[in-house]
C-alpha cells in the first residue's frame, strides 16, 4: 500500500483502480465510505476530479492529494517545465 493510499484510508476513503475496456488502468479513485464523496486521479489526462457534497477539502485531504501526485510523478513534470 502506498503512502497516499494510507493517508486516504485514515481519512475514511477506499482506494480502487478503474480500467478502460482494453484493460488499461485509467484512473485511481478514492471513495468516501460514508458519503458519496470521491477524489479521482485521471491518469491519462493528468487531472484531479473532486466530487464532494460541500465542495471543500480539508488540509489533510489536500496533503493526501499532493502525496498521490508525487507518487504518480506529476510534480516532476511541472518542475522540469519551469
């Protein structure tokens, strides 16, 4: 289990991978167990989709999102383009 997965798990999220019809990993999805909230990492488009009832995220959720971006290597691409 990755550090990001552990961080999300402590916040009450469950991790799941979603695949396209050709079997390619398309997204990482974190679903809140008790609510319809989710945080989705689009691996192809390199986007983060946040679906929350109150449209806000906590500092802990933000830290978990940043950790997941680091583990995906997305922060390195930004640093190289500066």
